[in-house]
C-alpha cells in the first residue's frame, strides 16, 4: 500500500444522527467565542468549569472509539493520547486557508487530527467544503455523522472554504504520541477538584459563568451593534426569547453583570413564569427543550420513563427551591402533548421537586461515573506504560513519555491482549 493510502481515513455514519444532535445541544448550551473570527468553541474544561460536567459524559466513549480507530488505521504500536477535544462551530464568514495542523511551534505535538461532522453541507450550512491540497479525496463535503481522520503533518495540507450561510458544527480532536500533552490528565484533575469542592458532588446543577469570551461581533452588523452582544443572548434571540431581568441592584447598568443574576425570559409580549439563576441556566433550558422537541417522541417517552423510574427510588426528600433546567422542559408549555397527561398527573401530585432532585441525583451519578471511568482508564494506561518500560527497559527520566520509547518493542496486538487482561481484572473498562 502506498504511503499516501495511510495518511487519511474517512468513516461514514460513524456517529448516529441522535448523537450529533446531542453534541450540538451541548455546544449551543455552553460555547464561548472561539480562537478565530466567527468561530465558537466548547472545550471539556469549559464544561467542567461551568459546573456542567454531566455534559462531558456523552463524549467519553466517543473519544475512546475515535482514538482506537486512529491507532488501528495508522498501525500505531503505542497508545495515542488525546491532546485536545472541542465542539467547534463556524458561522458565516469563517474559513481557513492552506495549512497543516502542526504548523506552529506550540502545535508540534499534534500527530493526528480527527474531525467529526455534526451537521451537513447544503442542508444546515452553505460553503464550508474541506479540501486536501493533494491526494484523494481532494474535496470532502461534510455530512452529519461522518468522520475525517488525517495526519497532522505536511502530508495533509488542507483548507476549508468560507461558510456563506448557517453554522457548521464539528467535534474536533487532536491526538498525540506525547504523554505530557495528555488532555485526560488535566480533565481528571479538574473533575477531582470539582468533586472536592462540591461535596457531595454537584450540590446543584446550575451552570456558572467561567469565561470572559462571551462577547461577539457579528461581521455584518458590527457597525449597528457597536459593542457586539453576548453570545448566549444571541442564541436565545434566535428562538425569539428576550431577557427580562428582575434585578434592580446598582450593577444593573452593566449587562454582563446582570446576566449572572436571576432572570426570566420573555417572548413577544409574554413574560414566561420561570425564574432562571443566570443566563447560562436559561440558555440550557431553552436548548434542551428544542433538542428534545426535535427528537423522536419515542425517545422522549423513554427518557421520561427513565427519569420517573429513577425518582421513584428516592423517598420523598424534596427541595423546592432547587430548580434545574430539566424542570423547565417538563412543566407547562414546554412539553409534548403525548407526555403531557402523564406529566400533569405527576405535577398534580406535587412531585415536581422529586423530579428536580432526581435530575440532580442523575447529574451527580453521571459525574461520579465519568470521574471513575476516566481514573480507571488512567490507571490502565499507567499500567501499560509500566509494562512498556519494563519491556523496553526505559529509564525513569523517560517514564512519563511513551514518545521516547522504541515503539517496535511491543506490538499493538500485545497491547490489546494486555488491555483485555486489565478489563478482565476490572482495572480498565
Ligand atoms: O472543520 C474542519 O473541517 C477542519 C478544520 C481545520 O482544518 C482546523 O481546525 O485546523
Ligand atoms: Fe486544520
């Protein structure tokens, strides 16, 4: 096989449409203004920092699956590490010229790029075609669920044409051989910190502000909106919602400060009854509702059943003051007719609070889950590195970097056997 056959891989329909929608929901609930004009991004550390760690959960297994695909395709005889994970969207006006992904000194550790497309060319956005400078395919039209994996070096010079309409969303990862750039190590640390601070974990599921990059200047309207606007307000505005603040404190002149305070949403002349703890909370509620509304009813009722079953396990302890976004999608107008009757009965019995509590419980459990699964993985990875070291007789100076290790010593097959053993003894998953 020619070298060029090895440098890239296309996986069609690798992610289900449902999963693409879920990831889009997460991004639109939590993104910040990105690193380039008209680009928005959601990093995993941002999800954790905004007290939304439960939203990291759907990404855990996807990241693993993608990494394994890359290891397999590129015949890696060593384990790769995820260097960066981000949900990224490009709006009208965004593009990128010819480049390789390791083209800066501080990006040299990047070995492979993995781009998962979460929505589709010509359906959700126009423009935004991916081109390789040479080799096949020369052009790639993104479709939801497809994945493109390529080496990050100059064998894969590429560009993306300008987005002319809509918002193009991806889940993008970079993989590295260099253990010192392992993103998981940082994530496990911030998750553990959040565990320590929130004891019991996730005392509340309210999202909190964690970034200053929320201000955006839309390209064409920059002259009209002299100072740009908050991206969360922008996203709510798209669905026709305005912000109504009840806060009349001295800081009320400052919009950014106001958005951190409790607020309500208005739609046209109607002021909606629910109070949100801050703009993030309101945005998550609205995005959650539209995500659910767009999904198949069967899925919703299944989810309802899971929630109901879950709350039935919890005996009675209620805390009516803790409202979380799930409640908003369950109460009153924000609900599909098919589940309305069911929900009404529940609400009639005044178990709203238990629902809320169950969501908190669920989030807490998810957090515990993610933390332990990541830790187990790290333990397994460390065990693997130790075996590498033993076999390759690597000295301790090199012990934190598989990169320096002579990769030929241990064949990938052996790694798989070891991994299977670790799974069997319950160290890995
Ligand atoms: O989104 C894509 O298709 C690729 C983006 C890209 O080339 C980059 O972020 O370096
Ligand atoms: Fe790139």
